[in-house]
């Protein structure tokens, strides 16, 4: 199992970013995918989850209405569209799959600052 995140960076408050997570080594279309984030000094937080077929999604209250998780099973990729970003969204964002055990990507840094 291999997960590779991309798309992070520095953005001003109110801005947007789109994160991608390219997956390989397993049957991507059969598994729920998750995005987590961890800010310095804070515990890891589940941000969003999407079912294997993409028909069901869940979000943390802190991002609901601002973030959108989606997936393209033909490309083995899950996305996180992040809008109306605030400094509180600054964190390392990682994608995750549970397949007998947890698998994580290396993470991508998102910094929201003016």
C-alpha cells in the first residue's frame, strides 16, 4: 500500500487549496478513504471520510461547509477541496486507509497565513 499526498502549500486566509492523495498497491475502489490533519501540539484529527463508491461522506464539524472530499476511482485518487481557509486549518494533512491495518501517506503541509 502506497499513499502519496500533494497540493499543500502557503495560502492566505480565505483562500483555497486542493489536496490530492494518489493510492497504489490495493484495490482502491473497495475501500473507504480518510483525510486527517495534525497541527503542532495538537492531536491528530479526522477531517473527512468518503465511502468506497463515493456516495457517502462525513466531515468534522470544524470543516463542514468549507471542505469537500471526493474521489476518482479510475485514477485511484482521493481529493480534499479546502475553501475559506483560516489559520486554524494550518496542519499537516495525511490520507489514510484501513486495510487490515492503518496505512498513511507522508503528509502535506498546509499553512494558512497572511
